[in-house]
């Protein structure tokens, strides 16, 4: 079997995994079957041939070009009026921001609602009832009305919530790496750090993660007496959050785009006007990464000037740039980004994670075993029980082995087996301990 | 050929018969034949669409397009025993039409309505995801006559004869195009280090 055949198989396996995952939330085969064989299907056009229909479709698109140029998204899938709110079209991809204590809503005409409290988020894409929402920071209550073709994906920090119809609340505090999901109705599948294989979160459950500490907690809302208010809005008794949230959260710094000033605490501000996008350079690089716009992130950084980025940008932006640069093979940029994170934010979890990433790149890309070992040991010294500890130890073993440092490799192997006896490097670790140098 | 609308109260009866019988039923507008064809081959068609166009394509719209074309052109089935191959051919040519339409719309700022953001797959690292995106970025640069046979043979693993049937070309031609497609792909992949890593990955059983 030659290597390109093996390579093709790897691509095939990846696609099949995507399709299998997709089938959990959307039944393409059934939905298209319904479209093809329903009374209202295109087949009722009689003699219209598909090719002719396609030409009509292109003609309709051409007539919509002017609206596209103006910046309105008017796709065929959007004309079912999902985004209409009080006669005003909400513009996809615009940031919606709410100051601390303020609430902003995006309402869809099928009854689905996203309610943002004290943070920022945006709808990245929307096509019929397939919506992708990114919560950049803060808390969002998401109420999704179930239809047969409903498929929402809500990205919250490093977590992803896949939804077909439910009511839930998500919170993300990037400065403290704290995540919370509260499920009021329905069930969702949650994926992310410490639950990479996914976990179903059921109605009346709360999931919390403190990523820095590598800790998660799942608790029942029923035991606490939390409830959903009779007016349909969702709140915890007393309008308060859990003690853990208070301990973990620091108020995000966001600015309201309401020139009239903030409304009272707890008041809802419904979006009655078109919200304008903030400057694309602010708080958008991590969201752009989630959308796969890696090259654009790097281009924006270049346009701004890397020197300015390193010294003036917040850590989330530099992290996003480091990731994006790595993925578009601008490795020197990526490595410099991580090094600046260590320089500017030393002592933080970001700096430690940057040491791990530097170790990983140094090993994988440059095969500099000694350099990699230094970075990995630095990470392990700073975060011995951090979320990357297992991988760091595994790679440290490899690095030491490749350097010919048998004693060092065996020492790392002992540490690995003490903490992660069933880890993926377990076999290597056992081999290293019994090899005589 | 007139496409007949469906009645609300029609009950679907499973079609019992091989592909030849199904092809005959389709061509004679037998009730339930279209549904039976769809039920039998929709998964296959979806798979071929994903292999040739990637996973960012709007799968449902493309699947719908294929079967619409299938129902409109079932009189073109020459050999009922090769029904699946004929379906693959319609799928490939529908995919080609989509590629050509999309390339005409490239000047639009936003991604074409047929493309939706890829659904993030849990536990899949970004590098693997990016590598597969790179694969389809390269396929976009290849001539369609090389891209299609290459994708069907290398990514889907289709037999050479099936690829030839799907692309409506001879076996000799398909071999030549796949060979050229491989060379072109490997050359273009030189600009994508992630792909180079994948292409250089150890092959099971090979000597180091």
C-alpha cells in the first residue's frame, strides 16, 4: 500500500467521522427525502428541469447582488424571516455587547432567543435553522425552539455546545479560564477540555470547569431550588449566581453601544436597531479562528505591525494569533507570540501554556530535542497538574530518549506512570524504564 | 418527462427487486420507485458528494440537486444492472456543475450560500482539520478532469472501473488522469507542511 493511498484513507476516515457526528444532530437523508417527496417540493413545478431551475436561481442571486454589496446577508435560506425583529434585520456576524448588569437579546421569529448578559457574542452564521453562535465572554441564555431541522452550535471559549432544541445558559470568563453551562430544558452534548469525548448534560444540571486547575463539577439545579421564571426568562433564585461563579468571575470590561447609557440592573434591552460591528481588530481574533479564518488573523496582525501586537494587544489576541500563525505555517510568528506571552504575562496560566506550546513546536517542527525538553520541563515545573501535564510528560520522555539521555527518559517515564498509568505514552514509559543504557 | 407531485395520503411500499428491476420501475414511473431509489442510494450519493466537494458543502442542497437530476433523466439509464454507477455519474456531474457555478461567484465577499462553516468535530485537533481543509484547497486548484478521478480513487477508495463509470471515461483514461492528478497533488502539497507530514507518515509494514 503506497503512502498516498494511506493518506487518502486518513482523509476518508476524518470525513466519515464528521458525517457520523453530523448524523447525531441532523438527518440529511430524511430531510432531503421530505423535500423531494412532499407536496410543496420542487417536483410540483411540473416540467421545470433542474438545470432551468438552477439558472433561475442564479438570476435571483444576481438581482440580490446590490444588497450583498451593501452588506446585508440575503441568502435564500434567510428569507424565511428568521432574523426579523420588530421589522429590523439583524446583521449576521456583528458583535452584540452588553455591559455588566445589562441584557441584550437577539430574537428569532421561530421563538428562539439568545439573551446576552454582561459580555459579548455574535451570530457567526445562520442558514435556515442552522445557527452558529460564539460567546466571546460573559453569560448568554440560549433558548432554541426545536424543529426537525434545528441545529445550533454554540462556541464558548474552548467548549462547544451542540443543540437541537433546549434552553440553557453558558458563561465564559477567559481571564480566569472558567466555564459554566446551566441546562434548564432539554439536553445538549458538550465537548471541550477534560471532556474531549463529549458528555451529555441533562435538564436541571450545571456543568462547571476551572481549566487552569484541571477541575470539573456537575451538580443538580433541583437540589438548589433554582427555577425558570414565569415570564419565561431564566434566572437563579434571588437573581444571584453560585458562590463558585462569584469566586471565579471578574467583571468583563465591555462597552455598551447604547448612547443613552446603561439601563438598570436586570432590565432587558431588546435589540430594536441594527447593531453596528465594532472595529474588527478588537476581541475578534479568537472568534475568527473558530471560523477557520487563520490567514486573515495573521494578515490583520501584519497590517497592525507585530511590534504593536506584542506590546499592546491583550493576551487572548496574542494567543489567537499564535494559534492562527501555527496553523498557516508561520511558525516563527507563532513562536514569537508564545514567547511574548511568557514575557508579558509571566506567572499566569497563559505563560505556562505558552511554554508547553513552544515545547511541542520545538519538538514536532524543529526536532530540537534539547530545546523541547527545556520548554516542557518549564511547563511541568510551573503546572505539574495542569491540563497538558500528561502530554508534556509524554513528549519529554520522547525528547530525552532522542537525545540519548536514558536516565532522564526513565525519570520522566516514572513520573508519567505514577500519574497516568493508562495514558497513551504508557507503553513507551514502561519500555524506557526497562531499557538499560 | 413530467414529474408527478406526490399525494399526501400515499403510503410508501418498500421496493423489492434488484437494480435492474428498480431501473425499469423508475423509467416506467411506477409509484414508489423514486422513493425506493432514494432510500437505496441516498447514503452513497451523499458520500460521493463529500469526497468530491468536501464537508463544507451544503450537503442537503447538493443531495437534493442530484436526485432531482436523477428523476429528470432516468430515461438515460442504459443498463439497469449498472444503476449505482449511473447514479455516481449523475452525482459527479452535479458536483462539477456546482464547482463551476461556485467559481463564477468567487468575487462575492461572503462565502457562497452552498458553503456552510464546517461543523466542529469534537476531539479532532485543529491540525487534522486544517490538513483536510488544505487537501480541498489543493483540489480546488486542480483541473476538474483530474480532481474528480483523484478524489474518487484516492479519498473514496473507489475501484478504477467504478471511477471510470462515474466519470464516464474509459479505464485507460481514468488511469492516466489519476496518475497525473497524483503528481499534481503531490507537487501542490509541497506548499503545505501539514500535508507533507501526513504524506510522509509511516506506512504500516514498510521498512524504515
